[in-house]
C-alpha cells in the first residue's frame, strides 16, 4: 500500500491504496463518488470515463499511480 494524493473535482484527497489500483476503484470505493461507473471493465464502453489533462480517460484501466498531480474531473 502507498499513500497517494489525488485531486478530484477541485478537492484534494489522500488515499492509502496499492499504486496499481484502477482509478475507478479509488473514485468509487475510497472517495464514494457515484459519477464514474463500472461497465465492461475493459475501457471500451465509456461508463467509467473521467477527464485528465483535457482528455477523456477510461478510469477502469488507468492505475491511480498514473494520475500523479493531474486533476481528475468526474461527472458531477
């Protein structure tokens, strides 16, 4: 486990998770956000889409460690 800081929708959060944990699981399980949903789990359906650096990103296949200091924008 690692302590990581993620900025989501303008708020900074500190989480203690495995760096390889999919961003979707951090958003839903650790931060209790309901916007991104698990659909196919393969990054194909788009239910888990968030915005990173102005790009649509599938959070089910993006490890939380890849976010770094980038702000994550979810469906509000």
